[in-house]
């Protein structure tokens, strides 16, 4: 068989060159030419689905919701939007050793435990004995789980087409290669071509495919950016490698919301689901301490209680530091300016450190009020009440704006024993709450007077 013609394509402008050069002749970008295959005539044989493509009217398409399969882990189902959609491709990324392979091995073993779901685990990084050793250590039901150790994409797809699983895991996409390209596995061209073939296979056979992806030292997914555009969902597995808790976030999901959060705890027996993350994230102190306040954040449909900590200390530097962990540093600088302008409290000569306890990243503006109160508590060295919870957005004019899901946040706080809440006035419940005293405010000065 004649080998396909190879060429080099610019990642910036798309220009094609017959040989590699350091600079693209068309757009002038350096080191942008990557290996690619010349476009060939479309094959005459029918694809994996066994059906030839045809044009249909949009009005004739049944708009019924795509059927979903349980992943075996309810926290993973929450992030996926209710389960795994047939024919979908999910990309899971995370730091080395964070537990990506463990998570998907557990998911496949639990979903195939009854024998109703046929699953295939394809590994290019570990041998069969290593995977069996891990499954035995985790005490997983592996009687119905199929295993394949292969790195050539053509062989993987041929065997998968004969096996016809409903769910397939590729561990990892950077280890696969196609013999049509000469570049090494993990290169831009190899990752893009192997992912494209897997996406075509998933759509044609209605097989749900998980792709495990490596990340760079900056935390971004390794490989071409087009990889994230090709898949249906992009999940990140986060957490400290030496820590106990792991978080699964969705950054792209064509079949669900992208702001859901799944929480797991790493134990000797594998990953355990944390159904009540508020109890996990709250570290109740023996006595009230300055610089600590509890707020209610919202991740998707789930309200969570998290502790916001601040430390304000006189600075010996000409330019005081603003250090944040779990929130935007520019947001902290803006809130300190609002506190000075509308609260009359200056922190210009102090280093300010802010931290969200538990490794949670605060992405919403509902934590503004909690950050300001924690900073003020540390600056004055006066602790806030241990049964106080706050949330609200602060504007540049010193106003306190409402946030979404106010009633759900208050119910979550009351469920964990909090007796007092300072919230935006627009988030006051319509009927007075009997189990928690809710104080509504409209200005930052009102919040400061309340504490």
C-alpha cells in the first residue's frame, strides 16, 4: 500500500508547506509548522456505523433528550450533567499522580459490576498486570471489565469495533500514535489525528469514550488547542497530590452545565465520594479567631459553606504584597480600594493575604462581603461570631448587590447550625426564617456597623 503524502501545516494561518522550515513563509510565525497528512480522496467504504450519510430535515429529527448511562459514581454523574451520554467524548485532565486513572478505573468497574454495561479499558501507559494489581488493591468488581494494552490507534479501533463496548477509556491520548505519521507519540500531529479518529468512532458506534490527557507545567492540557474543541466535555481533576481531597470540574460540557463540582476523598481503598462537602470544608475552631469568616458559595446547583481567611500584617516593603489562594488577586485589590473609599479603612501600609480553605477556587462574586469582613477582622484583631455566615457582591460604589440562589444558601447555612446571616437586602427570604436570623443590607457601611 502506498504511504500517504506528508506535509507541514502552519498552526497560525493554516498554510501548507512540502517541507519543514523554522519560519512560516506566509505569516512569518516561528516554529509553527507541524506535521500533517495531505487531504486524500474520501474513502468509498461505509464507516463504523454501517450507514451512508444522508441529509434529513431538522423538523423530522426527534428532539428527545439523549439517553444517559450512570458512571458508577454519583459525583462524576453530577459533573457530567446527569450521566454519560452515548456517543460522547469526555476529556479528563489533571496533574501527574492526582488519580485520573484510578477515578476512571473505579467508574468502569462499578458501572460494569452488574454485567449490563460493556466497557473496555485501553491503557498505553501500564501493563495488564499493573492494572490488575491496582484493581485488586482497590477491591473493585472486575469480572465484566475488558482490558486492552495497545498504543497504535488503528489496532485499538479495529479491536474496539469487534468488541463493541458501550464505554471505552483511553489512558492516555498522548501515548497513542498512528502509523500514517512519522512524528513521536504525544506530538501535536499525533494527538490531533488520534483524537479525530476516536471522535469519529464514538459518533458512528454510539460508544461513550473517556480520554485521559496529560497537562503541562502551567496546568493546561498538553497537545493542540483543537483537542478541546473536538471533544464534548472537558473535565479537570484538581487537588494537592499529597492532600486528601480531589475536585472534578467541568470547563466544557455540551450536555450539561459547566459550573458543577464533584468532590472525592482519596483513601487507601481508592476515591470515596463526598456527598456533603460543606462539612468537609468547614474547620470549626475551638474558639473564634480573627480573620476568619464563613460564606456560602454556589457551585452549579449545590450551595457549599467555605471558610474565608485573611491575614493583615504591617509591611516592611515599599510596595505591600497582595497574595491570594483560591480567588482572583485583582479582585482583592479592588475590594481593598472599596473598603478604603467607602468604609474609611486603609490597608495601604499592610501586607494582605487571603485564602479559601480546602482548596476551593472562588469564581463567583458572592464572596466579596466575606473577604472584606475577614480583612477587617484581621486588621482590628477582633474575631467574628462563630455562628455568623455572610455572602454578597460589592460594587465600586460601595453597594451590596444580590447573588443567585439566596434561599438555597440560607437553608444550607441553617442546616449546619448557623444562627445569624448578613446578606444583601434583595436576598432576604419572603417569609421570616425561624431557624436563622437574617440581616439585610444595601451598603458596605451597613455591613461594617453590623459587626
